[in-house]
C-alpha cells in the first residue's frame, strides 16, 4: 500500500468521524490527495471519490443556506 493510500484511509476516517459542521473543512485536502494519487497512477477507491462528491455537494448547499429569501 502506497503512502498516499495510507494517507487517504486516514483522511477518510477523520472525515467520517468529524462533526457534520466540520466536514466541509476537509474537502480541499481530500481533493488534493485524490489528484496526487491519480497523478502518480494510483487507483483511487470509488468510495473516496464519492465522499469527495458528497463534500462538494454539502459545500454548495451550505452556500445556499446563507442566502436570504
């Protein structure tokens, strides 16, 4: 297992155990790690990509939560 894969596993665990309000802070780190892994030719698990998609969607929704109606 590569160091990036170990880092990914640790980050995913950290995200999954984080409070819902804190999850968005991890999006950029997860994106960078996924990009690094892909650039190195490592296989990125679908679950990690799905988690990143979830974080992006949560970030977008959070922006709309703050808009006045």
